[in-house]
């Protein structure tokens, strides 16, 4: 079965950094488009960053210039480097894998269990 396992979340001060990892199994990772989404309590899940099977990236405007998504196909892992973190970045972050490049407002495919990121002083 497909498994996506996120790690790297935690508590960090404003202005700090975290690196999230998502390890995938049960899929041909190199063929999948990968994304990071986040959801805060009471809010809808939203796209944070996405990287295609070919390595093209896109970001939500709110994180552009602060976050970087990358992938290591040899390790079946996608990363999200988060710098200059703000309290409004606080959310559960989810990894997504999909063979189809979709509208980010309509995500499908496979999901991880999520990892909590809390930005607070």
C-alpha cells in the first residue's frame, strides 16, 4: 500500500527554521508530483508548495521567498525547508503524492498523516 510519512515538525520561534521531510513508499516516486499542504484549525487545507515529477516548483504567495520544496528521488523523499517562520505558518502540514498535475484547489491522490508546526515565542 501507499504510505507517506511526514516528519520534522515541532515548536519554533518566529524567525526560525524547520525542515519537513516526507518519505514515500508503495509508489513510483519519480513519476509522482509531490506537494505540501497545511491546515490550521477552522481553516481549509491549502497548498503550500508543489514540485512536479520533472522538478518544477510553485509556491503559495504567503510562503514565496521563505520556503523551498525539493525532492530526492534516490531516497523517495520530498522536503520542505521553511525559513523566516511566522506565527501564521502554524498548522498541520501534510504531504501529497499524485500522478496527475491538478488544480491546487482540488488536491487528490495520497496523503500522509501530517506533522504539526507551531511558530510561537
